[in-house]
C-alpha cells in the first residue's frame, strides 16, 4: 500500500469491516514506538447522537412524553 502525496491511504475493506469503520467514522492515530495505530476517536458523538442533538427541541406538538409513549406503545 502506498501513501499519496496528500498523505492519504486506503484502509482495506477487511480491516474497516472488522473494526466497524463506516463512512464518516472519526478516527485518531497514535504513535507507539515505531508504529502508527489507528483507532476510533474517543469522546466524539456517534451519528445517532448527532441526529438526536439536532432534533432536540424541534417538536411542536402539545403532547406530553407520557402521552406519546402511550400512543406509540399502547397502554
């Protein structure tokens, strides 16, 4: 595998699948001796967390949480 002039490298699909690196996954590099280690970035929001944060406070209904839960799950 070669590093491009921009410092880019393709992570093989087998590695991405095994580590769960999907598109837009935030990663970080660490130096351990003479090796570089790539791992999922810690402390970052997941895609789901970002979506929830984006939607928070956007509802405009008059129903309470309990009413919504009863409606969606039954009584």
